[in-house]
């Protein structure tokens, strides 16, 4: 499978994350049958910021941290987008992460 094919599969999953929920790079990788590819999921999301149909802001690290926030244009844009969807963020971490976590099984 090419990198582009994998990236497209990542985007397909990310587009299904419900508003007001988050998931992790690792859960997306696991869903795609490549559990050790969480970092590649991150690379895919870093490459898609010009496509507003991909809600990359809903993907956080396994601890609920906004680890990809520096890839968003604007000051605290990732946090603002999440908060606009009703997700509370404190000190760059999703509050009630276990409740807000969505598993793309």
C-alpha cells in the first residue's frame, strides 16, 4: 500500500469522528489494521490542514493531549475548534478524555 493510499484511509476514518468527540492516532492506526502506525497517522493529518472536510482537530494523543496543535494555523486554533464543539480543554489536554474518547472500531 502506498503512503497516499494510507493517508486517504486515515482521512476516511477521521471524517467519521462525531462532533464533540475525539480519538487518538493509535486508535485510528489500529482501525486501519496497522497498530504500529500511529506516527504515520500523525503525518497524514499534518498533510491535510488545507482540507476543511477533514476534522484533524479531533485527533489527540493517547493521553488526550493536543500534541498536533502546532500544525494548526493561528494561536490555539486546535483548542478553539474543540471548544466550539463542546470539548473542554485545560492546559492542552481534553477534560474528561475517557468520556469524550471515540473508538472507531
